[in-house]
C-alpha cells in the first residue's frame, strides 16, 4: 500500500508537469527571481530532532531508572552544511536548475556512573557506555522550470539523495581480579545506507516586497526507489586477553543485509533576498524536509540482526539557510 501511494503521488506530479508544459507552450516568459540566471552559494544550520520513541536504551540496573531512551538515541545535534543552487538556460532554451546540498549530524553521549544495563548486552552490568551517532545526507537534483504566470514557476526532474546513518556503542566493564585482569570492551557498529533515486515536481512562488527586498517560497515532492543496506559489526573481548582465558573470550561478528523499498520525500521552504548592489543579494531562509521509508542506524540496531531491515521510518530535518545570490 505504501508503494502504491508513492507511485500514485509520483504519477500525479509527472502528469501535472507534462500538462503544464503542453498548455503553456505559448505562454510569455516573465522576468522574475525564479526565471533569471543566477547562482546561490549558502550555508545551512541544520536541526534534526529525535523520533518520539519512549522506550529505554540504557537503564540503571539498581533503580531501573532510564538513563538514555530511544528519543535521545535518534537525536542528532545541530550541524552545518553547504548548498549550491545554479539556475541557468540551456542551449536549447530550456530553463534548468541544478541544486546540491550536504549536511552532517553527530551526537555523542557518555554514561560512566556504573550499574548500567542495556538490551544491547542482556544480562550484563556495565561500568561505562559511549554512544556515538554520525549521519550524513547528500542531495543533488536537476529540474526543468516553466513559468505558469507572473511569480509562479512549475519545475520537475530527477533527484538523488544519499543518507548514511551510523551508530557506535562502546561499553566497558572494569577489571575484576583475578577472573578478569583487564578491561572488557564491547564495540558495536550499525550503519544504515539509503540511496534514493527518483523524480520530483513542485511549485516556486516569487514576489517583490520593496525595491530592494523580494521573497520566494517553494514546495516539492517526489517518489523514489531506495535500495538500502544495513551493516553491523561487533568486536568484544579483553583489552589484552591472556592465553587460556575463557571467561571473557574475544569475539567478532560482521553482517550485511539489503532491502529495496519505496520512499517519499517532501520539501518546503522560503527565502528573503536583500539587494546589496546591482545583481547581487544576500538571502536568508528556512527549509523543512520529510523523508518517509528509510532505514536508520538506531532503529536497525534496536531490531537486532535477524536479517530484516526496518524501513518504516520517517526522518524529519529542517535548516536555516543564509548566503549570497548573484544574477546575470
């Protein structure tokens, strides 16, 4: 049902795009922000809140109090990113827009009060745990644009989005002589990789506010084929295991699972431009992105290594943008 709804959405947008191209073949070309040739170079300040999941990941083994829950585990701290947006006219007269952006997120949490238990290592009391969450998103899109009327532009085209989500959980048990003469360390890495390949369509709205200030907003959506891969790695044992130690033997385990699914991406936002000199503007804005149908590192780790990848996840992230716009 999810795949059907995504394909239906994609077909509807593509149909609207084709109809508009046909019915507006004789429409005049307006001079507006979205139609002039320009390049934008900007920075993004991302905010990526955690999923609303209320179940414990690390608890106090004595009081059973939650020390770190699933919402903490899926939260990625604010991080900086870059964006390049190039709007130009091809040799065939077609107005095109090439946009690419990159964002990095991270979250590190250290629990070292002792008496820590976790479903990652059932039946074991830990002295310290470090949880590292690293995530990277990269997007590139090429869209053809067509003016519908003054201030309104229809656009659509292919898009590729890469989302690499990785968590590393490192736990330690202090030495207990003589059975455990050294620190026992358990390191578990889970990496979820998504490659979204598909088409999108949307609308852009432009308007002049004052002689030096103008605004623009957009909304776009698309359907994507998403081949996912989840890799897990486990390395556990004493820092320097002595010969013949069988109580805490060293062990390693690596797995890799794949699954193909359909994903839906919706994006909306707006910018305000302020002219500083002729054909050069500063801009500031806001963008919000929803991606439904992706594999995430924390969820993949929570569900274990049974071979089935959990892709029924929705990722939400938003960003404040600022940069320079140069037109010609």
